[in-house]
């Protein structure tokens, strides 16, 4: 036990600085079959401190350095330690025991810098300077266990000082150690307690850092801030007293000490002891008085310490701020063109506890613009921006000041940067894949190549943009893609080159449709428009703000993409094709259209929704779309009704599902159609349709009972398209701005 042989008589185990925390035990057996040992330690009151059943025995020997703190082993006794051999067959031998009393050296003390000295030396914070004296106080954790302390200073944290000095404990139980640094940098003050018998305890090492060059003045021992009075009228005013941050990185029983607040006449207003770095004190309001008052804070760091006095000004009530100014500033450029603005406040006296902000446009408050920083928006251009700041403090009358206004000049708008990758080409490293901008074509329409990936982000010289949600970003795209065989998926990032994209890379899968929406603080001021080029269809119509662009379920590839970001309320010119932004096979298969051509007297093959029934091309022979049959087999109840405008009859009555609308045998020309949904289908869908007229091309889209075609029977319609559009989705836009019905 503790390197002493046990016998019939009790022994005394003395723990000093060399093995202060561990209780060293060794045991041995002559029997080579012993595999483990059962170790048990019982204290003087019968408490079991150790009960270790499987202590390993190797070559007949075992033991350990048992942590006395974890086991609760304290100075005193008697303790009884028993060891019992256990073989590999779990055969147990008789227990050997050892009785001992434990004597422990002084506990490790706490060491901290003394405030109020010319040099105050906290750890990891360069302070003081060469030749600038400071003091450390040694505070015992167990009162009276040390009669003196030995100490020394070294530059090596792992080495004991070469020379030690001794200082006796003063009547208050503390020890003060003066230091006068002779070199800058990190130093280590090592301290150990010594008891009356000369036994040393555990060492403690306190780092302190000495500043290079000019001496660093210590911070005030205490500072005072005023706090909100949660109980007005009780005759007491709350203030918060904060200890110097030079005590913040210490370990042990800190913070510590006592503070007394006195009036300028010396009357005590309140006091507190410190258990945290800040404590609240309730001051006697009557003794303090009203208006601004100077108070003194006397801080006594430890028993016997000289008080450190600091002065502060507090408000006893009915106080007003003076001064104060604010200006509109920016850390990113000239305030007239940048979008990241900030309020720069100074000059208020006393220092306010807080500020509130209100940004102004042409002198009027901007809704929601109530923080220190303001992100300019596009509608600011040509207007004057200012900020009003109001200072607040406990028992203080708020004071507001307004900055000079700044005229906002022309700012760069938001743009779209994007590009595509085809299945036929390998990935190119160190290539941005965003080489097209603001409506330019990314890809090769008509080439036969298949787009598998789209990369797109907004960009602006005035705004910060990003590929996704990010602090400080004004806008980003929320983008998803419909991939062949996989369906919809969100944006990913290519691993090696960090390129954001939707679709797939290297899988030879078609990107069949896309959705793009704007997000971020300025997104309400912009709309994103996008369209894709599909073989056999050409450019589809413009989709916008999260709508679908592409063809889903048709096995169609995309060969080109165009994207634009426009100021809200602005729209691009409609696609000349007049196509819808998107086509979904699962939606359009609910409707079929047959075209009757005259004079050939032929019903053409039924076509699904969105496809052309008839002949949408220049025809030299005098063919005419003279009748249609529209059949609806919908997901919901209801049907489709069609009315035709026939020469001699005008508008005929509506006919129902799969019934003939128009003329098939009397040689009477038909010039226009009207269509509508009935039943529950009309609650879920809108019905769009358009007519192709020889010599003109596709007319505009009509919907839900409006006329499509011409009033003149001499004009020759030759084809029709019928389109189901789920309510809430974007309607197709007419090509070239053409009307759906021409007179």
C-alpha cells in the first residue's frame, strides 16, 4: 500500500505531491493459476469505496493507481483493503488484508491575479509588460491545511521551477506572491502547499502572458451598467456590476469578492458578493437622488485585500441623453449604388443601453426595415434613403436622431447565369457550366443532343447571391428537375468542381422538365422566367416562379434552355409557337380530339390533349377542318361540350362527349369553335383550345366557352389543339400576341 509492505499492524499511507491524487496498490500471488483478483476497500464507517471484481493478474502480480477522488477516499482512517485471488475456473482463495490510515498533503490552492495592481496578468491575454509589477493571490481550498506555500516561475509548463521561494500563510489564510516580469511571453507560476509536518500537497501551475513592447494598462476592476427596473416604485434602482474580463479565463472558485456601492458623499447605497462575473445590486433611490449621479464601487477581491475603487455615473431618474448622430454607411461600396446599408451611430451621452432603428424612403417609414442593417431593394432607385435611430436606457428619456438622406442611383439588376451538359459529352473539370446569361440559349436546339443537367444561379453586381439559402444572400434559385426514370429531384452539387445542378451527371438520363423559383429577401421584386426547346414542339411557352417547363411522360428530350430574371410585373414576349409551358401525359391523356377534314371527308386519327388534330401546315389543296369530336375520359365526373360556328346556322348548340360539332356532309363551311367543361372536371381544370388558320397560323388560345377561329367563312381553319390545364397552373400564352377569334 503506497509502496509500503503490509503486515499485521496498521500502516500510515502518506500522499504528497508526487502521487497526490492516486492511491497506489500492489499485490502478488505465488500460484500461477491466479487470473484475476477481487479488490475491496472499506472505510472507517463501513462505506465500501472500492469493489473491483476483475482486476487483471499477469505473471502473479497485479495492482493499480486508484483515483481517490472518484472513490471518495479522504484523509483519515482506518481503511481496510482486502485482495482475494480468483483462478480461471473461478476458484477463490482466502483474502489478504491491509489496514491503513491516510495522510494527505495540502489541497491544491487557487491562484489568480490581483486586480488594481500596475500589472494584472491573466492567462492567454498579453498584459502588463517587462518590469511592470503584479501580484497573484493564493487562496486555499481547504482552510488551514497549509501553513506555507512554495512557489517559483518557469517558462516550461511541464517543468518544475529551478528555484523555489517560501511564503507563510497570513492570518486571513491567503498568500500574496509578487511578480516583476523580466521578459515578455508566456510564463508559469507554480505553487504547492506545505503543511505543519513539512508534507507537500499537489502542485498548481498558473500561466500568465507578458506583453511585448509598450506596457498594457489593466482594465477597470469593475464596470457598472444600468438595468431595467422590474419593480418601479419600490425605492430601489437596479444596476449591474461586472468584474474585469481579466478574471474570465481562470479556473477554480471564481468569480469572487465583494463590492460596495457608495454615493459621492460616502453613503452606502448597496452591496453584493460575486458568484458570477456579473451581479445585480439594488441601490437606495432616496440616498442616490434623481438626475445623473456619480457613484463609487469599492471592490475587495479577497479577505485582507486593499479595496479597488472605480467611479461610475448612473441615472437616478428623469435623465436625458445628449448629443448623438447617425449616418448611412456601407462596408461594400458607395452608399448611392450599393445595397448593403448600415446605420453608423456615435456621440450619445451617456452610452445608451440599446438602440432602435427605422429606415426611411423619401421621409416615410419603410415597413419592416427596423434593424441596424438595411438591404436595399430595387424600388429604392431614384429615391432618398435615410435612417432614424432612437437611443434607450433605464430611466432615460429616449432620444431620436435622423441621418442625412442618400439618393439611390442606378443599381445593377438581377441576372440569370446558367448552362447545360449533354449526355454525349463527359464532365469537364474546372468549367463553370454557366456560360449563358439573361435569355441566351444554353444548348443546341435541333442538334439531336440530349440535355441531362442544368446549372443555374442568379447573379448581380449590386446584390450578393448564392446557390442556396445563405446568410447575407439577397437571392437564390430554388430549382428542381424531372429526370428520366427517377422523377423530380432537387438541386445537388457536383463533388469535384462544386457545380450546383439539377438532373444527373454521367447516367445518360434525360432531363425532361425543370422548375425554378426565386427565394431570398429581394425575391418579391423579381420573377424568373424559363423555357425549354423540345424536338417536334420547338420552344415551349415561358414558365415562371416554380411552374413546370418541359414534357413529362412523353419520352421527349430537352435540347436547349433559356432563363430570364425580370423585375416583378414585367413579362417576356410570348413564344412564337404559342406552346404551353409544360405538358404532362397523365393530364392530357384524359382528352382526345378527332378532326374531320373537308372536302376529303376523312376523320383523322384521334390526338391527345396538347397535340394537333388536323393539319397545322400550309396546304395547297382546299382542305378545311370542318368538324371535331372531343372525348373526355377524366379523373373526375363531368364531360366536355363543344359548339361550332357553321355557315347558314351560326353558332350551333353545344354537343356532349364524343359528339360531332360542325358539318360533315352538307358542304357548309365551319369557321370557329367553343368548348367548355362540365361537372367536377370544371372544378379542377380549365380547358384551353386554339385554331390553326391557313395564311395566318395558330391563333391565340381561347378557354372555357370563348370563341376560337374566325367570323369569316372564307378563312380556312385546318387544325385545332385542346389542352387541359389544372387550376392553379400557368395558362398558355398566345403566340405573337394573336387573338383567339378574328373577324
